[in-house]
C-alpha cells in the first residue's frame, strides 16, 4: 500500500517564520523535492498586512532559494513600485515550494503542479498565513486562487474582486506576472500589466 505524505508531516510544533522555513528545507511531502535544488520558502516581514501568493518557484527561484527573483519577479517589483510598495513591505510566497520543471534543450521550463502536489504543499501555506496573519492576500494566478478559494474558482469570472474569506479580511485574485510575460501580443501584455497594477493598488488600499 502506498504511503501518502504531505507537508503536514514536517510542520514544527512551535511555529514562527524561522522555524517553518527551517523545517520546510527537509520536506519530502511530495515527489517534487527529488528534482528541485532546494525548498523555496516565503519571504517578507512577519507582520506584513499584504501577502502575495504565486503558483510555484521558477528556475531562478530554485537556484537562489528566494521567491520571485526571476523575470516574473522583476515585473512584480515594477508593479509594486507603481502602487508605492517595496518588496520588503509585503510577504511573498508560493502555493508550492519546490520547482516543477521539464527539460527543453538547455532550459528548465516551468511545469504546472498537479492537484496532489498542491494539496501536499498546502499546509506550509496555511502555516505562513497563520503566522503572518495578513489583512489582505493577493493570489497571483488561478493555481494560488484555487488553493485558497477552492478548485471551482475561476480567475476569469472573479478577476480583481475583493472576496471575504476565513484566510484574511479580503482575498483578491489577479494575473500572475509570468502569464503576462507569456502573453503573445504586446497589447495583451500591456492590458494585463495594467490590471495587475490596478489589483495590487486595490489590495494595498484594502490592507
């Protein structure tokens, strides 16, 4: 019989961002740890009023061990600056803490985590929310939104809406910066970036 593990098996008894990050380095709650360089845990102040949740670390995040440090992170920093926020004022993390990738030539391309992998990693995100206790959570992309708001949540139906939740006073779902970078048309990229900035501003005002 297969033994099903999850991050819940690795959570420390006493929880702080420091103890959670240290414990997460040894997490083998799903198979993604086998091919990842390291666990990429969240980063930011413990009392941040605004928490940003993405999907999964990318190539540069996996190598550096920090969230949102690749091309998508640079776009996110630019969007935050547009609303008067700096990276060190918000808490940034991902729904899944290990990089899922496929080899394409010399490049490691991002792969979408499975429902099982998202579920296995969810206890880390829940613990981060518990410790940081943010006023507002911004879900960057559908995976993050569905992790916290249920698998039936549709980003296209609720883009930019402030939603009451047991996780925080408000949750807002918007585009993931990487999806903006992948949009084929410049006009689409510009529109999506404006939406991201609008939603971050709305989240900041709510916080």
